[in-house]
């Protein structure tokens, strides 16, 4: 199909709910190792797009190509096994489990699928488990939550929990990260910290990142390319500085 490793190519993506077209023929490409932001007013279809890419919603029409595969017919665990990991707009961690166990859970799901397809039966042999725990510790350190590894997630601060969620996605060893509003609800210091982790996920790990974000400063700093949705349609796209000046984008945000 011609998609390179780490490249995501969305074309003609349409999602209809009863009486409502949430996405209407949307297309964009995430280049390998780039940060691509999807922006748009509330209800524009951003989360719907993520839900289709991760297999939670089914597309009515269109195609999503990643790593030589068509994702639109696949269930979430198959998409994850192909190297697409996501975070949620609202945190989805097990609050009573430790940071380490949350990361191991994310990893376990992936490994089971990996081993099953390799025809092996015992993924949790002791040496394997130690190797996974070591990797999980490295990832926790990478996002700056290493000192919280043994702590239950529930009482941790919001900013730390958001980075734990990103760590859980990274624990699946993805090629593409889907981040839905990664800095929503964060204060300035937490935002800068999260932005730095995302920047390094791309620079140090070579990941492709697709991000839905309301914080325009963050989008301008982080994104190589921006796609703008409004009422389910792609109304603009391109480099952040050009998109910011686009009259169609200004109109959409002013509601004119
Ligand atoms: P955004 O994330 O850009 O704010 P959404 O993708 O959440 O927008 O929603 C786009 C539109 O689709 C909204 O009108 C929303 O109400 C509708 N929508 C989203 N999910 C569903 C669903 N599961 N069933 C029906 N309508 C939905
Ligand atoms: Mg949303």
C-alpha cells in the first residue's frame, strides 16, 4: 500500500451516527517521526477520529492505512499490536494499582497478543517478567514518574497521572502515539513538562505523534503539521503558522 513504517494515512474518513455525520470525508497524513495536531471547536469530530483510529468506533466509509495494514476493520487489540497506542481525554488508569502495575498491564496485553501470534504459550516465564519490569522502569523514568513507581495511582497529582497514562501507552512500544488532549486541565508547569516529554518521544524514540489539543501555544510549539476540523470536515491544514492565519480557521473559532 506504500505507507512507510510509522506513517499514518487517513483518507475519505466518514463516521455517521443516527442523524449526525460526525466525520465527513476527512483525510490527512502523519509523516513518520512527526508530530501532527488535530484542532477544531468542540464537536468538530476530533475524538471520533481518534476512536476510529484506535478501533473503538467503526468507520462508515474511508480508509486508515498504517504500516502496510488497513486499520478500519480491525478491533482495538489488533491495532495496538500493530504499534498504535492511545491515551484518553479522561484518564483511564486503575487507580488502586501502582504506577508499575499499570504500566505492566499495558505491556501484558501487547505481549500476550505478540506471543499468541508467535505460537508460544508461556509469556510470563520469570526471565521475561524481569525484562518487562526493567523496561517499564526505564519508561517511567523517561516520562519523569520514576520516583512514583511503587505508589498507587489514585492519590497522585493530576499532572503526574497524565504522564503515567502516557507512560502506559509507551509501555506498549508503539510506533504511533495518539494523544487526546494531553495537557487539558494542567497548570503551566505541568503543561511544559508534558510538552517536553512529547517532544522527546519524537526526538529520542522516533515516534510519530497524532495529538488532539486545545492549547494553541502547545500546538504551535510541538506540531510539524496541523489539520483543522469543523463540523466533521477538514477546513484547513498545513504548517502551524500558516494554519493560524487561515481565514477559514479564524472564522471557525470565532463561530462567524
Ligand atoms: P470533539 O472531540 O471534536 O469535541 P467529538 O468527536 O466528540 O468532537 O463529537 C463529534 C460529534 O459526534 C458531536 O456532535 C458528538 O455529539 C457526536 N458523537 C460523538 N460520539 C458519538 C456517539 N457515540 N453517538 C452519537 N453521537 C456521537
Ligand atoms: Mg473530544
